[in-house]
C-alpha cells in the first residue's frame, strides 16, 4: 500500500482518509493502536553523512515515520527527536559524525538523539560516549523507528510528571475567634 504524503495538495481537506490508512498501518506494524496509548505526532529531523546508501536509508526511515503519522522537520524547528545517520569510511567521516551529534544536540537540547549507520555499527563505544539516547546499526529501520517513538514517549511522560506542590493546610496556621450570632457589633 502506498500512502500519499501529508503535504500534497491532493489531501487538502481529505485528511480523514489518509489518517485512517496510517492508523491501520500503525496497528498492523506495531500491534498497538496509538490513539488508545495516548500517542502523539512527533517531529523528527535528520542529519545524513556518507554515501548514497545512507541517503536512501535516511529517506526510508523518514518514510516509515511519515507512514506512522509523524512529521519531518529541520534542526531548530523544535524537533522531538534527531536521527543522525553516520559514516565510517574514513577517520574524518567518524569525526564529522561525532561533530554532527554534538552540534544537533546544541540546536535541539531537549530532543531524543538516535544514531544509526556505519559508524555506530563499528564504533558503538564512541557513540555511547556522546551520551545519545539510541544507538542502532544499519539493519533494522522499523526497529529504529519503534525505539524513537518509545524514547520520545518516555521523555514526554517524564516531563509531564506531577507538578511540584508547595501547599500546606491554611486552616492550621490561623487563629479563629468565635463571633456572636446575629452579627451584633456594638
């Protein structure tokens, strides 16, 4: 089944049909109904380093996210998650991969950071040292999308926790006097 993209003019005013296809696809793919789990649309931005295979992989991951109803943004758009598709062909590409993670973390400080691709596959300890949230290789795109969704949901739930409360019992710190019935003041 090929789903149309959300931003196409053909869907103006016809989002209900598109959403139902995405909802069905999400239920089939993950076995869960996102509406029942309180799922929300997340915004994800990408940084891709390296060869054409990495470019294709990034496009495929973006397509999976779109199919699940999520949006693709640019760094600085207030994204919920960042996916960096890394390269490991040369030492310079490894350096650029680490640099990209650091730079994007500064641009989107509250975002979940996922790193995939060749460099994360061959040097997971270097990626782990950057303090990212998700480290994936280059084999399981759907697994990466699932992990991003779970991590964003977990981060959102942590932020939503109960508010800090600084309340006391106001009645216990006041002195009360009995007033005469009828309000006679004089």
